[in-house]
């Protein structure tokens, strides 16, 4: 009797482990349109309305914990924010002159100054699920192909303080879609640096606007890295990083230009070809409740061959 | 080892669905000290502790499968990790039958440690290029601490939900007999 129980227990364990390994192997072996992927999308299709309901029902709890966390953080942030406000005010004065000059130049060149977010037909969606692990930076939203959301579309969002690019749609079903965030290790974004105009000591070319590729490292969701810069790129903490709109074979997608991505926090090995620019994302990825999917491509500076 | 009767199976199914939905829709979005609690390994560990290794491992497998389905993650990865959590907790019950009140706390902490570290190892084995950074270790430790804090109330909830479907276990039968008189050695004296 005892032997039978032991044998049964071991058989069940072996069966479960083997099933998991078969699933893993099969999932890795097949393409994105394969059977298991289709089943997964089908399950998401069924589960997403329930997830949406649960997300709405549990919103008060999330808000309560968010409020408690914010209150604790707010006390520590007052001094920093006052300092930051003073710096920004000085920056604003400098920017006003640049904005006026920019408007004049735009008129002069006949550029479409209204090429903003509204022109990209943003589809607003609610976040109904997110990955609990450090290994997948993904969220699930409540809009899918029936609302015009397609895989590859860029996604923007804002938290309480800032807004900017957060990722792209990687999977879409009828009423839900998966958004892979820029803090996921599979995502890379072509970006350029906008110099902090208040930081000009020692002097540097504020209009140089160096470019690079923004990626992240697994397990470091709050720290993006701008790579592929050169030793001549003078990048300093406080500089802003925005999408460049450029695409290349090295990148996993193409994003409209000038969407804010983050702020430079530090530069390691500055002035060398291996310089590593650490970037804090503009948006707190764990606090996103609503996102906007940019469903229409409006960007003349993206070449027609860049369709990925 | 409790047999998997239809009532228990139904309650486990509901428990698994609710756990994953609450985790994905709410708990994952509540950040504390840069990370969030993870209910799934706690619930799998609790089920193992209450129902034994076979039911614990099976529940872990299906809970993992549902997590991977709901989040479009690599199928089989979470299942493999949660099988270990459920089976380990179940074997602890079968071999030691721990009586201490802090047992769910320890099992919760161990289940979370197995889940987070196991998940990291599996991802390394699958070729995800990741540095073993201080931040990664810190987040694993914080997740374990958070889960340890909520392990006891969560175990109480799981126990309350499953108890009506669990076969009468000898320990409870003994305790009930004492409190209703008759067999108590004190009443005989």
C-alpha cells in the first residue's frame, strides 16, 4: 500500500515536470503564429473581460496603496522639487526664446507644426494586467484589434508627473493586447539626446543632439542605458532623451520622433567609446493605469522601407 | 494525503483563478519598495501544506500555466517553478507534519524564494542576457520579505476556503473530541 502511494506520487510529479518541459520546448520551437501561441491568445481573449472587471473592482485597493506610498514619498521629495523648480524656471526662460525661434523657422520651412500626438490617432486603453516578475516588463490593455490596435504600434502613457514613450504592442487579440515596455530586455529604441541648457560648464555644443540606442538590462527596470554613442558625444546628467524616429536592422521597432523617453542620471566612462549613459525612464512603469496606442503613422522622416 | 474529491477540485479551481486574476489585475500594480508581492507561490505553498504533495504540485502546475496564459509569457516556465513550491510544501507536511503556528510563514518565505530564484535560474538557462545585479538580488529579497508578511493571513484565507472540502484530518478530529469531553484525559481524572 505504501509502495503504491509512493509510486503514484512520483509518477504524478514526473508527469507534471515532463509536461512543463514539453510545453517549454514546444513553445520555444514554434513561431509566433504556432498552435501554443494561438491557444495563449485565445485564453487571453476569454480572460481579458474578466481581468478588466477585476481591474476595475480592485482599483480602490490599488489607489489606497498608491496614496499611502505617495504620501511617504512626497515628504522626501519637497526639497528636491523646490530645487528642481528653480532650475526649470531658468530653463523655461531660455526655452521661451528657443520656442519663438523654432516657430519662426517652422513657418519658414513650411513644416507641419501640427504633427503631434493627435495626428497619430491615439487609442486610449486601460491597463488590466501586468507581469509580477522582474523578467517580463509587459502589461495587458483592454483594447485589441477590434479597436484598431495592431502589433508594432507605439504606446505612450503618463504617470502623475511625466508622460512619454513606454513601449509597443507586441500581441493583439480581439479585445486585448499585450504591450511590451521599453524596460523589457527585448526592446530597443533609437533615441537622441537633448542637452540640458542650464548645464553649460564646461562649455559644450548644446545643439549637437547625439544619437544612440536605448535598451535596458534585466532586473534593472528603473535604469535604461543609452548605448552606441561615441567619445565625442558630450552627454551629462540632466539631459533629456527622446525618440529619434530612426530605424535600423539593430532595432526591434520604429517609434515616432521626439517622444520623451527619460532623463540622464549618470554617465560611466565618459569621453570614451564605451561610455555608458544611464537613463531614468520618464514614466514610472509600475504606476501606469491608462495608455495611448498611436495607431496611425504620421512621420515623414521615417523611410518607407521601415515597416517593422 | 487527502484524496482529490470533486468538491476539493472545484474549490482549487476557483482558488487558482481568483489568485491569478487578483495578482495580475491588482497586486502586480501595487509597488512597495520598488517591487510587488506575489500571491501565487504563497497560495501554491498553502495548498501543498493543506492538501499534500500531489495536489500541491498539480495545483502549482495549473496555476503556473494560467499565469503564463494570462500574461502571454513562456508557457511551462511558471508551471515548472510552482510544481517545486507545491510539491515541497506538501512533502514537508507529509514527512514532518509541523504543528507550529509559524509554519505557513516559513513555507510562504521558502515558496517565494524558490519561485523568484527558480524563475531567475530558468531565465538564465533559457539564455536571457542578464547581469546578477545588486538591484535584482534586492528585489528578490524584498519580494520574499513582503510575501512573508502576508503569508499568515493568506494561509488563513486559503485554509478557510478549502477546509469544508478537505477530508477530516486526525489532528482536528482529536482536538474536537477533547473539547466535547468523553475522551479527554482531564475529564477521566
